[in-house]
């Protein structure tokens, strides 16, 4: 009787674990921050169609258009340099691809790639609201 109970317990545990999916939809809009010692803090404000990034240490504020490819993958294309070096607008043909790989209670992890580099970087983004 005991082995059968353990089998049933682990069977239901595995089903409940496999049935869980990430809900990235909650991250489609909101306010977030990305911080590093080298680049300071970037405040990210995301709406359905736009993402605004502002970094006072580096002196820029950029507007990107968002194209959600799936619930957890989106692309950013530079739309406008609101503040900072206007030469950045020449880079508007490049696309950044962001994949949300893990959601935590107060942050999420991303893998970032782009059309201008083979490098894939990982970042932790804090959820502000």
C-alpha cells in the first residue's frame, strides 16, 4: 500500500509541476529597472506599443517600439532619441530580441540578443510596478 501511495503522490506532483507555465503577460506593461555598477540604473517604462528607457548616469532617454513575438519574447526597435546622442538614431535599423526566461516575485531574468552582435547577455530586471 505504501509504494502505491508514493507513486500516486509523485505522479500528481509531477503533473502539477509540468502544468505550470510562466505568465509573462503581466510583464508586457509596467515600470522596471535594470542596474549595474558600470552603467548605473536604467528605468524602463513599458506600454503595449512603446518602451522608454532612461539612464541619468549615461545621459540618455530612448523610445523603442515593441513587437511581441510570443508571450515571453519581444523585439525592440529604436524609434526616437528623446535625450542624448542623436547619432543613436542611425542604429534604428538594429533589432534587440529579449526572451524572458524566469519570473521571480520581484524581478525577472532575460536573455538578450541583437541583429548587430552574436553575443547573448543575461540580465535581471527588477519589477517596480
